[in-house]
């Protein structure tokens, strides 16, 4: 019997952080898996609006140091859409971004867009790897 406990592998994708421009998440190696789901938890959002907001998106690469990274879009493997934190209503919510592209390495990136004002947001994320070539994947314990 297949079950979700043994069928998924989780790994950190973004440590709890105060968002700002240029933050890179942890590089996730998708080798041996056919899909990757990023689960994002937005803790708080303050003063965000159309004049000051944050965009969280995925980048992928065939290189482990992400030297040739490209932004992931629907055309190259993005499931869902980039997360745009432009309202305080996103506080205490979760969101997901999926990746089914052909590159081996993928990570979250944060872009801060500032026209005027001051906004703050805090969040964290994990990556859930699925459809692994070998199972069981989760063998208990902390990652």
C-alpha cells in the first residue's frame, strides 16, 4: 500500500526570514523525483500594498551552484503562479508553488518592489518532493 508518509520527502526551502530584495532560498536537488511542491507559510505582512510589495518565485538550474539559473514559468515547469504579497490579508496564510520542469535544481527567490512606503513580511517554506524513484522516502527523524 502506498501512503503519503513514505511517499514524500521534505526538505527546508526558506528559513524563517524577514523578506527583502535578493533573498535566495535553499537550493533543492530534485534528482530521483518527478515533482516538487513548495509550501510557503506567510507569518505576517505589514503595510504592503500596490506601492510596496514582495514577489516570491522559483528559479531552476542544471548546475548545483545555480550559475545558469532561469526564472520558472508555466512554459518551463511552474505549477500555480508567483506569490505576490501586496496586502496585509496574506498574514497567517499558506501558499504553494509547484515545479515539474526539466532542471535538477530549484529554489525560491524574493523580489521586493518599492515605489513608495515601507512594508514588512515574514515567511518560511519547505519543499515536498514526490513521485520518487525509490521508496520509502521518509524514514523518520528531522531533516
